[in-house]
C-alpha cells in the first residue's frame, strides 16, 4: 500500500499512464515523477511531448487500439519496472466524438468505443500480472459525462458510461487481489482533446444528409462555437493530476472522485431532478445556445 508523505520513500514505484502526450495524461506523468515515481508514459508516437525535462518519465509507444502495442506491453514495461511490477495504471487515453445520435456514423461510434472502452480494457488485461506483482492500483479517467449524458455528446457519454460500468465490475472482481479501482470524473478541463474533437466534429458534418443539416446544423454549430470559446476556461489538468495522486496514495482508495464545481453540480442536479424536468432544462439550454428560428440553418 502506498501512503503519501509528500514524496514516496524507498525504491521509486512505477506507474503506467496511457494517453500521456498532452493534457491530463501529461500532467499526471509530471506530477507523479515529481512525487518520487517512475512513469511509463504511453504515447502514440515516439516524439510525444509528455515531459522531455523529467528524467523519471519514460515515453513508450502505445496506441491502445493497436494489437501489437498491447501484446508487447508487458515485456516493454519490464524494461522500466524490472521485477517490481506496477504500482499504478492510469487509463487516460481517450477521444471525443460529438454529434447528434441520428447523425453519428457506425464507423465513428466504433472508433469512440474502441479507444475509450476497448482500449482501456485491453491495457488493463495486459498489465494485470504486473499490477499483482507490484501491489498496484488502477485509476480510470472517466468524466461527468459518464454519469450524465448531455445532448450532442451521446457517443462520448456512451463510452464513459461503459467505462464506469466496467470499472465498477472490475473493482469487485479484483477485491481479493487487493487491487483498488478508482474512477475520476472531471468536469470541464482545458485540454487539447477538445481542439481535436472540434476539428473532427466539423469534418463529420460533411457526411450529413441535407435533412440532417437542416435539422441539426445550427444547434451543432452553436454548440461547437461555445465549446471553442470556453475551452480555455476549464480547470487546469494539474487539478486532475492532484486528485489522481490522492487516489493512488490514500490509505483507502476511493471508488469515485469528481473534479470541478461543474461536475459536482451537474451530478447533484441529475440526482435530485425528475428526468422529465432535467430533459426540459437541457432542451431549453440548447435552444438558448442555438438561438431562435430554424433549428438547422446549416
């Protein structure tokens, strides 16, 4: 069991973080390294920008959707961990597929689930032997969207709902192994994931039918414009990193931790409001964002 005393004593424990090139993953890698950990930072390309000045952060090529990267992962980790095993796995790799459920293509939906759900499970399965050797913990980076599904983010929410369910099951299944599983549920965080999703969402609209553009075009454009204007106002990824460290070093690992006032508030409203009222409020908010007139106007 790892206990936080400001800096971890003894041999440096080893953590694997997926999606560690930027954003939350990079922030976690730097924060853990500065707390006395050795970090295997999973990046899709060797030139990933995790933390070039941190000697205890070791980038490893890891695309969670590539079978060869998964099957060789345990062997490649051994080069970093030796016989110690893993003290932590942080499943952070993820993408956002945005758009109306009616318009999202099966290909894009599969891509969303492949990265955010199947990839997280594949990595977990691959490194469980190392986690058992190291007496490790698992932290899965979810989202408040894994508890409350917002319109135009249905595919993303579906992936996070699935991750939450799998994490809940895994936490019980690994109880006898003393491997805790914690879900982190951030609200709005200022990370590059939204910049990438905005580009992809605008490109996806090129495949919409004229009727779909007429019905959803204005709503989608207004939602994307709002995300773009507010993306820098989210919490710093370092705020999430601090919560991750707490989950990895607390005497008792929490099952869930929410990050941000918006995440806590949205979850509270979802818990106390009747579904019909909640849906009406979300629909009204969408109308205010897109403005009056034809809902499409693409």
